[in-house]
C-alpha cells in the first residue's frame, strides 16, 4: 500500500475520532498538543487504526506514537 493511501485513511480515522475536518490535520501535528486528543481518544484512535487497516498493534508502542506522521509510518510498517 502506498504511503499516500495510508495517510488518507489515517486522516479519515483521526477526523472521525476527534470530530474535526481532515483539512485541519497535518503530518507534523501532535495528537495531544495540536489536535487536542485526550488520553481516552488516543486509545480510540488506536482502535480506529486497527479496525481501518485490519491490523493488531502493540499497545505500548502505538501509544508511544505522538504525531500524525509517526502514526502513518508506524501503520505502514505493520502493513508490509
């Protein structure tokens, strides 16, 4: 899967969970500082990514990912 495809789907999940427009999301954004995600939403994001991509992520590793670009790369690795 191309990185752009992963990015588009990651943005879709973030927009749904955080109830924001995909146009407000940038790869450099931190989930908490820039997008206002609370800890409960971090878990919801992880679950959303797992469902969207049909993967299972290590919870500690996944919660260590703090920004959008990191999430795209992290998920990309799981898809290879």
